[in-house]
């Protein structure tokens, strides 16, 4: 209930804050009585679609981070760090430069394909490095190698993206407003196209909670409990592809949400993945919407994109997690 109350407060604040501030009383009246007044037009045509998009993107990234950390049993796992967002971003640039895509519906499938390719490559490299294909190594190094594989892939894909945008001015013009992770200038058409992807991905992810609890015990233990481990892993990767690809296509690559949210949630709920997923569904939207509001307040009359604000929040958390993990392994 506390989380839902926070969401309501953030929604009201998001509708009220902007280049033209609206008093809270007018916000409430505008939400209850839709008309043709200037405030009502601003609320319903500009700020509500942006607010709902922020909530949905936050839910997708928060839940995707929880699924990825449970699947890899790695608290450092996150769609941005492990190259999934970079894969989606690279595919979007290819769609813009090579196929002339200019809308969400035009490049969302490219984003999903790029996210799937990146996650598959990182997982394959980690499996090889951990010796599960014939070269045994210590399990403690698995988490570090997974992180390094994701960072390396992100750097490679970012370089490829830079090369394309360097030689294609039209792609660069479209890409530079999208890559910073912004929720501005996203109209209702993007929101309506994005919601089916988000809805399906979130429902499947929440249903995976009991299976992820079993996977946390180890593959052998999960198999002995009757779980089809290979099928669950494929389903998890499909969910990650859907959530990360669609969210990245809609708002650009917003980093660290999938890292910060599950980590903070586990401090409250413990390791039960059902509760982690459910609370991430609230904490993710709260973080992204709060970042969007802060970005609108600190740089008036302009704004700082939500992706930049979340980076300032997430980077210290990542450093803290790496240091704590190093102390545990030493």
C-alpha cells in the first residue's frame, strides 16, 4: 500500500511539473473533468501519456532486472550492464539507417531482435568461460566473467553504433534524441503500441516467480523438483527480450534501473522471487518516474533526460555492489 501511495503522489507531481507548472488543485480538477481548457489539454495530451509511459518502462526494466539476476544468480546482472540495452540500441540504429524506420512500430522488432542477440552472446561467452562446455573453473569467477562479457559486448556494439551514425546524418539526427533515454515528446501512439509488449512480458515474468525460486537452488535441485530447466531458461530469455527490447525502443536505453530496483527490493522482501518480482513492479515505475520529475525540475526551463538521472543514481550502487562482492569472494 505504501508503494502504491508513492506512485499516486509521483503521478500527481509528474502531471503538475513542467515548463508550465499547474497547481495541484487544477491537476486534480483536470483529471476528474476533461474539457478543452489549456490545462486539460496539457494534462491529457502531453503529461499523462508521458507519465504512463514512464511507469510502464520502469515496470519493464525493474522486472527484467529481477528476472535476469534470478536467472544468472548474479546481483550485478542488469540489462544495461550485460549488453542487452546496447544490442537493442544497435538494432534500432540499423533499422533507422538501413530500413528507414522512424516510429516505434517500425523498429520495435529490431530492438527485440538486438536484445535477444546480445543476451544470447553474453550467456554463451559466460558458459564457455565458466567451463560448462569442457573447461572447469571456479564458480566464484562466473559472476565477474558475466559482467566482463556484458561490458565488452556493450563497448563493441556502441562502437558499431557510433560508426553507423558517423556516416549517416539522418540516422544520427534520429538517434541522438533517442539514445539519452528520454520520455519527452512521446505521444499516445507510442504508448498504445508499447503497452501490449509490456503487458505480455510482465504477466509472463510474474508467472515465473515459483520457477525462479526453484532455479535459485541450482539446476540439479530444480530438475529433481520436476522443473524443466532448459524450458524455463528459454522462457526467461524471451521475457527479457520482450521487456528490454520494447522499453528501449519506446524510451531509449535507460540504464541501471534493472540493477538498482531488484537490489533495493531484496533488502525488503528477502530472496523470494515472487515477492521480488511483485515489488519490482512498483519500485521500477517509481524510480523512472521520479527520475523524469527530477530531470524536469533541475534544469528549468529545459530538462535533463531520465536516462541521465538514473545513471547518476545507479553508478554508485554498482560500485557498492562490486566492492561488496569482491569482499565476499576474497
